[in-house]
C-alpha cells in the first residue's frame, strides 16, 4: 500500500506543472483585451501583449477598414436608437429619441477621437456624434450601434450644444459612455441594451456658472460612478467639477468644485491651500463689489439728455474707425520699407489709437470735451500718414484704409453737427459718406464683434493649409537653390491674395464669389510656379495646394444659421421677385416714364439694402427703408391705374408688412423711429406671434388624436382666442388703444384655460411662448404710455448688450470660469485615491481682473474616491493666462530608482514641462522636466508663490507666445519599463483684444488667442518631437523628430514599440529602446486618438487605428477604423526564454506518462503477489 501511495503521489506531483502550463497556454491563446482608454485604470498606455512586436511590425497587413457613417440621417442612427444587426443575438432596444437632431452649432467633423476598446473579440468605438459602434474584431461586421438621444435641447440651457466623444470605457461587464448632454450610459456589451442611465450630470451646478458638455466616459470605484464635464476650457464660462454617483440608484454622492461659486471671497479654499504648493492669497480671484443700479440710472439719465440714439450712432462710427485703424496697423509692417519709417508710421498709428480711445471715452462718459475738435486731431494724423505713403508705390491698400477712416471721421462730424443744430455744415465740407452704411470700408461692422461660423472657420482652415504649403514650397525651393526673383515675386503675390481672402472671411463681410475669384488668381500663380520648377517634391507641394484650392472653390456656404435671419431673407426674396415682376409688367404695358423708372430704381436699391443689412448688420434703419418702399409703392398706385399692376403692388405691400411685423417682433419694438406707427407695428408683430403660437398649438393638438367632448371644449377656447386676436388687430389698425389691455387679459385667461385643460409637455412649451408674447405686449404698451424718458429703463432687460448688462455682469464676478476636468482619471485601487488635472481659468477674460493664483485651475489634484475630499494639489501654472494647463490624461505609475519603487503621478502640460509627483504627498520627486524648443514670452509655469498674480494678456498683444494655447504637450503620454514617453509640438500664438463681447449674462472686454502669419511675422507651426525620459532620474534618453504636429493623439506602447499619431493622419511606430523609426501607418485623416492592440475571437492580436476629421491641411472625414494583423502563415521568431514553457510542458507530459505507466506496473505486480 505504501508503494501504491508513493507512486500515485509521484504521478500527481509530476502532473501539477503540466496542468499549470496548460492553463497558462490556454489563457495566452485567449488573447488580450484593451478595456480602458489608456489600457489600464492607471492610464499607462502600455499593453503587455507580445504577439505584435518591433521584430514583426513590418509584416502587419491591413485586414479591414471600417468607414464611420456620416452625419445623422445618412446612416449614423436616430437618437436613442439601438440597432442590432440581423444575425446577432439580442433584441432591438430602440428608444427613437426625438426623431431627429437639432444642433445649433455648425461643426467641422473631428472624426473618431476615442481609443478603440477591444473586449472578447469585439471592438468598440464612438464617433463625435455620440454614436457607439460594436464591431466584430476579425471582420469589421457591425454587431450593434447605439445613438445617444441628444437631439433636443428642452430644459437644458446649461448644455453648450457641443458634441464630441473623447473616451469610452469597459467595466462591470458594460460598455460606458457619457453623451455630450452629460448623460451617462452603461450598455450591455453583446447587444447594446441600455442597462444604466444617469442623466443630466451637468445640471444645477451651484454658483455663477456657464455652460457644459460631456465627452469622457466615467470610471468606477466601490460602486461609485465618477465623472466630470468636459466644458469649454473656460471659454464657455463653466465652473469645473468632478462628481460621484451611486451606480445602483443614480443618486449624487459627492461633488468637488474646482473654482469659487461667485468670487468675492476673501478666504476662498483657505482650508485647502496648505495641502499644496501655494500660500494663502486673500481675495483669490479678486474683489467683485456690485455697482448699484441707482448709479446706472443716473448715468443712463445723463445719456438720455444728449440722446441715447445719437450716442449709439457715434459709438458705432468710432468702432468702425477703430477697426480700420487696427487693419492699417496689421498691414503697415508688411510694406517693403526701412524699419525707421515703419516705426515712425506705427508711432503715428499709436497716437491715432489713443485719440480714438479718448473720443470713445468722452462719448460714454461726457466731461465737456469738444468731440469735433478731438476728431480733427485724428484727421490731422491721418493726413500725416497719407503724405508719407502717397509717393511710395504699393501702398494703395493702406491709402484706401485711410480713406475709409476719413469717411468715418466725416460721418462722425456730420452726426455731431446735426445734433447741435449745424445741419449740413460738415456734410458740405466732406461730402456724403454712407447714408445707409455705404462707404464703410467693406470690412465688417466694427460696432459688433464678428464671431465666425463653423463654415467660415472651415474656409479659414483651408486657407491656412494652403498658406502653410506655400511656406513649405518657399523653404524647399530655397534649400534646393531654385528660388529666384521671379518665384519670390509670384509667392509674394500668392501670399497677398491669401491675406485678402483671410481678411474678407474674418470680417464676416464677404461674398463667396469674391473669395473664389481671389483663389482663382492664386491658382493661376500656382500654374506659373509649376512651369518654373521641375523638382518632384516641389511639384507635389503645388499639387497639394491645387487640391486645397479645388476644395475651397467647391465648398458651398449654407444659408444663415439664425432662424430669424433666414426668415427675413426669405420674405425679402419674395419681395424682390415681386419688384422684378412689377418692372416687367410695367415694361410690357409700355409704362416706362422717367418718374416711374426713378421710383422703381429707389425701390430696388432699398430692397437690396435691406437684404444686405439683414445678412451683415451695420446699424441701418431697416424699418425706415421699408417704409420708404411702401411710400413709393403708394406713389405708383396713384400714377398707374392698371389692375394687374395693382395686384402686384398689393402683393408687394403684403410682403413689406410681413417683414415689418416679423422684424418688429424680434427687434423688441426698437425700430428707431419712436413714432406711433412704429409702436403699432411692434404690437401687430407681437400679436402675429401670438396668433402663430395658437396655430401651432392646434397642429400639435390635432396630432394627438383626441376626440369627444373634451376636444371640442378645447377648440371652442381656441376659437374665442382667435376672435379676440382679430379684434385687437382691428383696434390697432384703427388707432384705438383704449381697450387693448382689456382684450389681452381675456386672451390671457383663455390661454390659462388651455394650459389647465391638457397635460402635454409640447403643448405647455407652446403655451409658455404665447404667455411670453403676451407679457411682451403688455410691456410695450405700458412703456409707450409711460413716456420716452422711462422707455429705455423699461426695456433694459431686453437690451442684451446695454450698459447695465455690462456693469452688472462684470461687477458680480461673472467673468469667473474654467477649471474643468479635460482628462482621463487615474485610480489607485489599493488606496481608493483618484488623480486628475484641471483646465486653465477662463482664458479670454483679462487676467488682471482675477488677481491671485486662481485655485484650483491648471493643477494636478488628488481626491479620496469614496468621499470627494482633497488629499493634495499641485498647481502647475499659477495665475494661468496662456491656457497652458495639462489635459487628456493623468498617469499613476510605479517608478523604480535603484532598489526602491515609488508610486508617482505623471502629467505633461502645454508649458512643455513634465511633472513627476509623489502620489501620496503631491510633492515633486525631482525637478520638472523641460522638453521641446525654448519658451518665448511665457511665465508663471511651475512658479508657485513667485508667479505674477496680476499678469494680463493685455501685456502680450501681438507678441509671439511659445508654446501657444494648442502647443506644447497636448496629447496623452505613456509609461512603460520605467520610461515616460511624451510628445510635444511647436505651435506659437498671440493675443488680440475685443471689447464689449457677450459673455454669460453681460459683456466683457476680452482677449482672443490667435495664430498665423497674419497676426505676427514669426509664425511657427509644424514639427513635433517624441521624448523618452528615464523615470528614475528625469533624464532624456532619446528624441524622435516628427515633421508634422501632434495634437490630441495619445502615445501608446506595446511589444517594444511606441506609437504616436500626427495631424496628417500618420501613425509613427518607433523603437522603444532607441527611438528609431520602425514604420509609418497612413490613414488619410486627422490622427486624433491613440492606437490599441487587442485580440479577435481566435486570439490573434490586431493593431487598431482610428482617424478622420479636419486634419492639418483640410482632410475631412467622419472617421475610419483600420485593423492591421499579421499574415496567417506568419511564424513569430521567439527567444529561448519564450520557448522554455513549451519545452517544459512536453518534458513534464512525458514524465507524467512514464509515472502513470510505472504506477500501473507496480499495482499489477502487487496484485499478482
């Protein structure tokens, strides 16, 4: 028995290694998943897989390409819809959302910016349009897709209406995303069924907040779902925060806010300051005492004595003069003049700017100054410039700008003289200057800031791409020694035309046909260059330029995005058609006297002016112009007796009335006349709005399919309301106002009856609009009877950009914003701590308005995941005015130094600094590591208490700032084998100033980040560099240079390879140890996300690459996903250490067989005995 037991025991012991090895081998055959955006929950970006390596990367073949479907309505899915592809298990969980998308912001497609997740043979990606796709990793066959229901903006005034997706995640056996409207979804991985929904995580943020959106998936810890909004990097005035929700109930557990709720707090976060690298700074973010309304009332009253309308006209003219002066200032340095003369010219321009500012200040805050005399000083300086530039060739454009300035001065003096009773004096002296906005220089209003639409930004992006290519051509031609005077002159002509195109687009005052003509001139010059060179590289650059020009010329501008503008233009188009019809009919009848021809000419001019002013507002009196049209139509009626002509005139008059009513409704009754007729027109417009609302109510009601007595009762109420509306219209047209309010109150009571009669959200929304119009009518009528002195005060709330809005908005700290969390969150599962970075403060608002460090913006933060309590912070840019924060990812890593290991938090910032911090204390392990080219005009990076706490962007106007706001480290780093891999890009920017920009509920004087050669001469854009840094000491191991920029595309590493995308859609595969290039994968779109490696269902490793969107030179796709695999017959070369497990398995198996045989032999022998 002892022998049997010993033999059996020996057999089992020998089998154990074989069983273990078989298990390990089976697990390896199952492959590796990529479950999180940066592979693991600590965001290292490193996968330990060994199938795809630097030894076989050249053998990878393109297995398949998946083209992400286009915009909604073209295959991307209906909001709220889950489509399960036929042949796969599961059910259709369609919610069908709102039935369509309703986005208000046009958008340039950015493709796919989510790193592909690979789990159990399925690959998951999400497009910017909030559509999540599940694909078979081996074949690209779509298994399901889910379109988040974000098509409606109802009750979401906190949503920025931006749509994007930057990460998805996999945990708790679900695929997770946070839709752009801040709703979190947890989906069943095989079917796409929505298992978890946590809505509106950006709603009801306490304090003075802006608007938000979401784009990063949440993380999970201890049954908590932890999330954050993306925000606009402060541009939308949001207040950054991070929140935790109970996964089961969806209830908010904690929320940690990154910046103060409203400012004006002496000890903001004083209890937390000691947890980081700053000392307490009293009144951080500034004091914000409110300005009393009484003071504004007195000031407004003072303005009223001199005429608010008059001052508004003067300010509009001054704004336009100022815009022309700035344009002159931009153009002057480009002249081929010696520096001394340029300096003299710019000194005079500075004098002009100072005097223009004095005049504007005197208008806004009168102190008895002689405005005309002050403008004479400006005029004298303009004459100085004309005398200097007149004899110099090539200055025609500058002289034209000076002429525009003189026209503005003359118009100013004429307006001021008329106000003081000197009518015509200056008009006779200087001539007519722009009765209806003519002669304003053709470069935008100047009275308002021009905000470019997405279409205009797309055009600018195309022009920038062409400009960069021209610069590349010039540099390469110089290197090859083929540049000469002729090519230099042609390039100069091209650059001038491109500058013209850029200025026209930025002015928001252009016709696409004019731009195409300019681009056609560029194309002709390109053909000249093609004939002058033979080098293939140069010809390739010129071919790229021609492609860009073709794309530019083929790009069609859509109609105005503003619904009101579209509606007014549609009305005016019909009016215009009737004018031509009238002209043709009069010609057909032979009624073409000089008098009739002159009247028609004036009508055509006025109609054209109105159409132009609707598209490009310049402060003209549109109702006045339309009244003139109406008067001329009455003249024609009296002159011509033909009935057909009268029919056309009646149609024209109806169009004019329709325009006046629609315009009056949206203009809030401020048509500019102040006469009784204008007031009545405003009232009729509001009544038309009420009538329209009632009609809309009926349509929705009929679609509900109601019947019976209840439906008839509702319709009876509607009929009574309609009768009262017609009664009011008749009273107004007859000039009777005595009973209007009485009738209106009856309408209001019946509207309340409708509200109570049926419970339906859509009907209640319509009722809300009707009630709003009723209140607007009441205010208009009350203001009219209160007198003109109180009218302005009564309409203050509707002014939108009035003085009170400006003062009240800014003086209660409304500029405070920023600090949103635009990064992957790292989790320490051992301690329950989370780590993340925060964005900069609002980057447009002057920094000196928010003195102090501005905690906790541009910082690295550690919180307790269970409670939301702060562990520590480290502010990487104190009082950030550059938008130099760290974003995209925060890494938690184990770094080795000698024989010890230490947990560290690793972040890279736009400052080009890499910070390695102790994960427990937040203190730097060693001095921050600088990468990239030297900094230019930047400070406050990693300065702590020594930073300039009152720095303003105003100190950097038109100064080159490097790195710029999208330069430096603006992509996720990676960590593997005690090495940090980080990519930095060269991109310089500057600042320009704008005044009176709408911001939150007021106005602000702001600074815009700008880039490009049109803003400063030394413009850098293009290259980037990948650094490998030894994590034990912070020293650089190697640098790999890339020709193009990298932005957003994460660095990842696996198999001895470092992968880094660039903005040309090329994925660079670099040797992890040496920094040598191994291979480049070309995708054809923007490289906006990192790669991932995961296994298909057969356990074969696959490299997944996403791209698409607006690349550096204008590539525009909705995104593609590529899968690269090793060929089926590929034999992986392995080291001896890798073969050992298989050999050991065979040896162990052989010994086990022998042991079994020996055991059987012993057993039988014992039995025979």
